C-alpha cells in the first residue's frame, strides 16, 4: 500500500505547532486549510488557538487524522442562532438595562457540549493551549489544563458581545485582545516550526462599522492586525509557514451562510502553496513562508519572507 500524501514532514524542524487564529464565522477557512494539510504527511505536535481557532484546534488536538472530516461534518450545522442568538437591537436594549454584554452564551455552550470530543484538556491527544485574556489586568492567560468547555467559552468571549468567564478566580475574555494569532506563544512552548491557520483579513473597511457590534469588531481587528505584525518577528528564529487566507472578506463575522465557499476558497489556495513547499530540497530555515494579508506592504514583515 502506497502513501500518496504530499511529502512535507522532512522539511519542518520538529516539533511543529499548528496555530489557529480568531475570526468568528470566518473560522470556516480553517476547515479548508486543515483539509489541505491532511493531504500531506505533516503531523502537528502542539495546537495553539484563539477564539474560533481554539474551537477548531480542539478537533485537531483530539485526533489530527480525522479532524478534517469531523470539521466538515460540524461546520455546516452551525447557524447564527447557535452562536449569536436573538436580535442585536433587542440584545443591546437588554444589555443597557441589565448586563454588560449583548448575547446569551447558552446556545454556544450547548453547541460545544454537543460536539466536544472530551471533557478536559488533559484528555486531548496532543498538547493544546487556548488563549484568553484577564479582563481585569490585561494579562494573557494560557489555558492548557482543566475543563475544556469553559476554556473555549473564555477564549471566544468578545468583551461586550459575550459575558466574561469566571475561571480560577479570574474574569476571562477573548484571547484576541492579546494574541489573535498566537504564533509567539507556540514558540514559547517549544515549537521549532509553525504553521499558521489565520482567518484572513476582515474588518478593513470601517465604513460598515455603524452598529455597536460592528464598532467592537472593528476595534478588535485593528488591534489584532498590529499584534500579528509584531509577533511574526519570531520568524527570525523559526520557520513560520503562513497558509494563504482570503485577503478581504466582506461578509459579517456573524454570518454563517458562507461556510462551504470560505472553506473551498481556503483549500484551493492552500494546496498549491503546500505543493510549492514540497519542491524544496533543503529543510526550512528561519523565516516567513507565505504572505500574511495583514502584513502586506509592511517592511518589517517583508524582510522575513523566504517564499
């Protein structure tokens, strides 16, 4: 029996980490990227994710071999009401009078309960980290043990959109505030090469940010782009392969009607990039392989590029 997977593993210094960024419904692009990676012999040894990337990352950490198929079965079932229930205006009025957030996290919690493969992080097959933020101190919090569901709810708790999660005496919110694409955190954990599964460039046109939620998302994406540019400097020390993500997504991060098209687009872009990598004769050295859309035109990032 022959192995017809694309030969990449020999090019990557080990251990290799897969890093999955945040981005709401745009997390569907990671489904396409994971499908493309499953067609290679590359095996992750560490998974680090933020927000929706933490959710997709759990499936990878539970079983990398079946992750693509499992995500392909889960994502088409997700609708807006499963994550952001109710009307934004009604939610805003309720928040104004009784609570400092817009959406009830109950449906998202139920969704996680339905699809989570295990109850605790320790039960996952691969080492795994979900990134969250301490709301009171601004400190990054790496969730690498304990209850899995609360870790994911914390990592995805966009301030003002979802309530914070009380865990270990802290009020935890979305990790995207401090590390939306946690490349640096993967290297701090010992990764000697990194594959980045970003959600693409979104929130670049502030003109659509007229609603309360729109303004919140726009502010977060501005901060996230700055963070990614800074953290990519780790490519001076290790190879960072940045899979191609859509350069400009015009749908809302609350819109789950485009799951299949986003996944197919990401898969179609990732396959040829991985094939180009496979043509190399020498192992990957430090540097950035790929062109992150958030870093286009940035001299500091351009200097790191090797492909």
